[in-house]
């Protein structure tokens, strides 16, 4: 990466997906079981860091690193064909705990939303279940997402399910 100062995030609560979400945003949380076993957890954790959720849903465009790390800039493409929108993001932090792995990215200028999203996998040692997790806080960052209102939220929920499905063993 260059020595130029980074473009600022479009929101001030950077890193807030680590704890309580800030007020004034739409909150979203989805946690689904994808299977069982420590091996699945390890594999899914590595896949998330390699942008498997974004690549598996077809929205990934490019990233400045092969795997997520704080400061990585990436773009995703939302929407079909000529109606699609390129949405720039930056990785805020990595989640690297014994039973939770993943990363969060925040929105940059040009993204249709303002906020942060966490992509993670969680291992429950009590029954060896493995869960895919998508959590976010956001609000419209462009006129068309404000206009889309509830439809944008439905699409977000649908996409979160698709993200998690990319981690299921085949």
C-alpha cells in the first residue's frame, strides 16, 4: 500500500461490531449452523479470511491483499449488470479467538451504505457445532438506498444467508 493517508471511513464508530452496536443504525445479526467439528471451524475460518463469503456469492471484485488483514481495501459489486454498484470497503479488524474467526469491514466513500459488517465463524465446544455469522450496523449512504428502505433490508438478510451458505461443506 502507498504512504498516502487512507480515505476515511464513512462512519465514526469504527470497530463497533466488536461490542454493542451504535444507536442510529439498522442492526442486523444472523447466526446459522453450518455443521460440526473443529476441522470445519478451522477450514471455514481460513475461507472467510480469503473472502470466501464474498467470492462465493459472486460479489467480490478485488482486494489489496490475498487474505483479510487490518487496512486491506476491497471492493464488492452489488446488483446486476449495468445496474450494479461498486462498493468500496476497508478491513477494520480480524477476529482471531480460540472459538471465533473472521473479519469486519467498514464502508468507504462511494459505498451505498454507511456502517460496518462482521463475517465470522464460531465453534461451540459443548456440542462441536459450527456457526456462520454475519452481523452489521448500517444506514443508507446514498439516495437510492434511502429510497429502497425495507427492500434493502430484505436483500441484506437474503444475502447474509447466502454468505453463510458458502461455508457449508459440499
